[in-house]
């Protein structure tokens, strides 16, 4: 399996980590689209939202708890966006479930 996010989890590829626990890793996006832009990924390889299984519910719960913790730490009290791209037509470029969190600027809809 050639997964860049799995390699980041293993420590084989460096990232600017901002949070880590037993289920989740969060790190800054390499090409930020907002003053705050980070990714939150489960450490377990899950290809995308269509591949989530019942046994993954604790992982997903912890993904969103970590987003909440990080948002509070980064003072995103005015709001932020959580984005998950699923599949090629959905814009997913890395086939490992991940969530973009963007904040500290007014975000428009639709994003493009």
C-alpha cells in the first residue's frame, strides 16, 4: 500500500503535527487555503467515507473530538469549516480518509 498519510502516521514522512492521540493525527496542510488549515486523519487506514465500518465508530468519534479540541486551542470561536472529499469526483486526492479544517477567515459557499 502506497499511502502518504500512512507514512506520515509511521513517521516516515515529516509533517507539522499539531495534535496526536491513539486514534488521530492532525497536521498543518502544505498548501493552506485559509490562515488556519490543518488535516485530521485517523491513524487506521480507511480509504474514504464509503469505507467506514461499524467498528470504526470510536475512531470517527475521536476525529471530531480532536477537531473540537484543536479549534478551541486555535481560538476558532468565530467559526470554521470541516471538509471531507470522497472519491475522485468529490475531489479526493489522497486515498486515506481525512478532514480539512479551515478557519480564521470568512469562508464563502459554494467553495468552488
